[in-house]
C-alpha cells in the first residue's frame, strides 16, 4: 500500500532568545499508511509534537522547518504556500489538542466550533454538518448528543471537551488525525472512557493517526506502531508488541522499566501506636465561608481523619476535585480548616498558619506541584535556599553557604548550580531545588502535592529514589498527594483514597492491591497497563458511582 | 444564567451610584476648601463688614457645611445647578450650551478615533514585527510622548499659517454647512484624535496579540481558518473587554482634559468654562462642571464594564 505520509530527513530549528539556532528535530524519517495509528512517544522536549505538527505545515513561534520533506497524500507540505497549507488543515489532516479546555474558544458555542472546519473548507452545508456532528457526539458516547453542542466550553467537563475536540477533528472526514497528548490532562477514570471512545471512532472512520504521548501504556492500547523519540531523533521504531516485548534501545527499556513495580523492600520502623506524628481528626475545609449561616459554599474536605506515624509515608489519592490538595492546604494552615483538629507532634495546631509558632511552621513543609511556579524566577538558587536558612535558623555568611552546599548535595545537585536561576535548570533539577528548599527548614514532615506529575516518567523514578534515600538519612515523614497511583504505591505504606471530599478507604501496605470500596476498585483498575489488550479486556460495564 | 448577569449588572450600576455620591462629597469639600471667602471676593476689598455679612447670609454661607451639602445635592438632583456667582445667570444655561459644544467635539473625535484605533491596533497585532507595525508603534509612542499643545500648535503652524487651508480658530459662525463644519473642526479633531488614539491603539494591539497567542487561535489555524477569520471571529471577541476599558479611559479625556486644545483653538467648550470659573471663584459653576466631568467618566467606565460583562460567555 502506498504511504499516506512520508517524512524524509526532517529537520526543525528553533531560535532561542539569544538568537541562537538549535535543532530540535534532527533528521527524522517516518511513514504512515492509510488507516494506521503510529504513536510518537518520548519525554517533553523530545520533539514529538513538533514532528506531528509539521504534517500540517505548522511550526510554533520561533521554530521553522530547515530541511527535509513531508509528503502528505502525495504533496510536499514543506514546499507549499501558507494558503495551500490552510486548505490541507482540518480537511486532510486534523488535530486533537492536548488541552481541549484551552483549545476551544471560550466565546463561541461548541457546535459552531465543531462544524467550523466544514464551513471554512465548504465541505458540506451547515445543517448537514450539524447532523454529522450529533452522530459523532453519539459515537463518542457524549451525554445529550442532541443538545451538548449548544453549550459553551466552560459548561462541559474536561473529559467531554476532549471528546468534543475529537469530534471537531473527525467532522470533515480527514485522512489523518493528529492526537497530541489528548488524555494527559484527564483523570485515569475519565481517560479510559475517552480512550475507548477514540478507539471506537477511529476504527469506524478508518482514518490514519499520529498519536503523540509520553505514556507508553496509553499508547499501547491504540497504536499499531510506536516510534520512540529522544532529543529530536527517532531512537527506535517498530510494531507495538515488538517495542513492548523486545525493546532494543536502552532508552525504550528505561521507559518500560518505569512501569515495573519498583517498590523497594520496606522495612517498617517501630511505631508508637498511641502517638502519631500527625493526627488529623474530622477536618472540614472548603471555600466560600459565609458568616451569616456559618457554612461553606463548597465543602472540599468533608470530615476527614487520618494518622501518620514518624518515619512512615502516607499517600492521599483521588481524581481532580476530590479535595486532596485542599486537605494539604488545611493541614499546612494555608487554608484554615473550618472545624476539626490537627495534632502535630503531640500538640494541637491552630487552623491557620498565622496561629502557629515559627517552629511548628518549620517542622511541617509543603512542596508544590509546579516547581516553575514555586521558585521565584528572578532569584538565584543561592538566594532561594538562603532565605529559609536565614529565616528559620538565622544562618548567614559562611555558615549559610556551607549549609547550601550540603543541601544541594542532599538532593544530588552539583554546587556549580548555585549561581543559576530556576529558568536555567531542567524540570527535574527544579523539583530537586524545590525539595532542597523544604529540607532547608529541617522539617519532620514534608507534604508533597503532586510533586511528580509535571515530570517525565524516567525522571519520576529518580525523584522517588531520592526521596526514599532522604527519608533514611533524615528520618522524615512524607504525605504524598497524587493522582498517580503507581507513584504512591511505590513509596507509601498507607494510602487514603478520597472521593468527593470524603476519605472513602484506607489501605495499609499489606492489602494495597485488594481495595474494597467500589470507587477505589474503579480507580485502581483504571491505571493503564502495558498490555495492548488491557483496554479491550476491561469490562464494558464498569461500576457507576453516584454522589 | 440570565439572573446572574442581571445581578452583576445591577450590582455594577449600584457601585457607580455610590461612587457618584462619594465624588459629590469630594467635589463639595474641595470647593469649600478653596482659600478666600466668597463674599469678600465678590464684593471686593472695599466692602463693609455688614455688607459682607449680609451677602453671606443671603448665600447661606453661614450655615454649616453639612446642611449646605444636603441642599446643594438635593437641588442638583432636581436639575437645579444653582446661580452663577459672577454673572447671576443660571448655571444650567451656561453649562448647557458649552456642554453641547464639547459633546459635539467629543463625538466627532470619537467617530474618527475609535475606528482608526481599532483598525491600526488590530492590523499591527496581526502584522506583529513587520515594518508597518514598527512604524505605527514608533508613531504612537511619539504621539504619546509629545504634549498636545505642541501637536496643536504644530498643526496650526502647518495648516493655518503655511498652507492656509484651515482657520486657526474654531470659533466660527459658519458651522451650518458641512464644509464649514469640517473646516472648523478639522484641527481640534486631528489634535484630539492624536492624543486619544495613541493609547487606544497600543491597548488594542496588546489585547489582540494576547488573544492571538492563545491555544484556541492555534486550533483555529489548524482547522485551516484564514487570517481574517482568526482575527475577527476568534481573537477579537475575546479581547473586547480589555479594549472597551482602554477606550473608555481614553475617551473620558475628551470632556475634562481638552482644556489645552480648547484654549489653543479658542473653542467654547466646557473645560474652558470651568477654568474660567476657577479664576472668578464661581463655586456653583465649578461644582457643576466637576460633577459633569466625573459623571461622564463614570458613565464611560461603567459602559466599558458592562461590555466586558456581556462579552464574557461565562457570565452570559
């Protein structure tokens, strides 16, 4: 069969702020036959999205195709004029964005945006397009297919928007669909529904697809072939089964190894059952406190109790909006709890951080998800680490400098980074600095709020190892807030599952794989597995939870 | 949803009314704080203390400030702006004619400046980084930096003195014919357009660039949308709020801030009236003018906020 897409010797250059040109895609060859799904997999910055976008002749600001050819349906996109390319876009090659929530125009009704492609290219009359859109909505198992199009983007959920974006991509019967990390922003429970809808609809449409993702397990469910990318080069390419079972390239093996349960044998320390390090009792917290009737508009955390013992780790898992981050804020005092008790190291803490002593604040540190946002971009690493040292310990000058070196050593960063700013570090390095900042206070407890979810799989494994080592060296306790079950299972000896503000189940290390509560079962079974038949083998009828 | 927006709008209008009341207090207090006794100034240095005392009584100046404020604001609400101290004419009559003149000038300027700014702002945003963009940017920054009296006098120098195309003064009787009107208004309007457009162009450009960089515009591009469609149907509707606000701020200048232009072209507008009132210490006139300026400003800002509320689909 003739190739639908033939990429030969593709090079893409990016211009840096300093006007330096760097190659972000280096000499890539890629083929796609009609009806085939090829996955591009790699970490952030590997050039996977950039390659996919060249199929539409599009490069993001500052980037340009510098060499090679991209033959789509017999024509070279690189040689085309912008006008010819726009005729291709949407009609022959269409795009499903990473975040549909951002990719829908907030000011226009969904239906208008879904059928816009057909109007731009004059493919079919508006009424016919609307009918076809409703069929697609139905095929993608969206609720109320007849009327959902009349709503505005903010009126539907993230998972629904992602499926609507797929409808938008398929409406004009394109030959190729580009999926750009379409489920990365979704919860695992939602991801399954979306993946299944994608799979069904692609099978029916018979279109070819490029599926860009960093998640090997997700890709394994959909792709016929997988191309593994790193640093803008194809490292390895082959049939899905072949890549999963006989990976040759070391990087591919590393990716696959990240899926192995990497739980080190746990040696649980002796604990005093009567004296937990942190005892949270019946905490209620939320937003929109009304003085008039003494109630919360949004009760994000509803009567949650949990205990954490010294030297142990507690995981709090649940989907977005379940209240797990709010709970972290309530424990640390950023958002004062409305009722309940927080007892830390034998003493009851005030609800707000203002009512806590400097020592209480020092002993409990929080590390946030986005190191980018948590570290001041205008400050050097030196300043960032020096500040808590001066604040909590009064260290200055030589003593402070020594301590900074020690902290950087703890998080396995070279001291040569001291003069740099956060923007000059990689994602993993930034997260390490973020940890070092928390360690500077010499805490007893560190609350980690989704600390690994912005990082690549391979980097996550390294960070988890680091945390484990630090725990042994410094006798720390951790609370991990995460939606990533495998990460939490790897390091915690107790998991609390939250659902709609309540702690629905508590799992100890020995029965971590046998959840009892239906929501926990659903959550655990939703984590994608490397087995390509995993999605199909899942029971069609999954437990439906009601509030 | 509709109930919610109605609530927001009423809320916004109530806030405007409260602001207006606060402004009234400030205006009143500020004018009472003006140095010098009104009665003494009106009667001159040679007046007897009895005469001054009599006048004070007649003008209710001996009453406490609070009662004076209440009676002033009540009269104001009934449309009674008081009697001018300097020429005993009703303030309403004096202001009325001048206000009409100012509004005429302001609306002609708006009619030119708004479409011009929108056009230049949007086109420079679309052609960002091009020679055209840079030329317009340099021009607008230049105009922002140059004080308006230089713009105005340069315009007089070029069009009235050298080219002799236009009259140097706008106070001509001949504004009944269209040609006469155009001739009389040309230079003040050019000057004012320069002054108010610069800011509007820059804000429009920034708002549209912001919207153009958003993922939904990239998505539309990847659907094959033309540039025109990207800008008009995707970017612009989302930048209406900030643009309306920038416009309101710039246009509010057209009533109170035009004093220099009115003076240079000898145009009988309300700003000039107020400055004259200050020199004659004509309190009712000053208060009325100040209230009118604040009202106009408040009106524009409120309208801009309402546009922002209405153009936001999350609230609609």
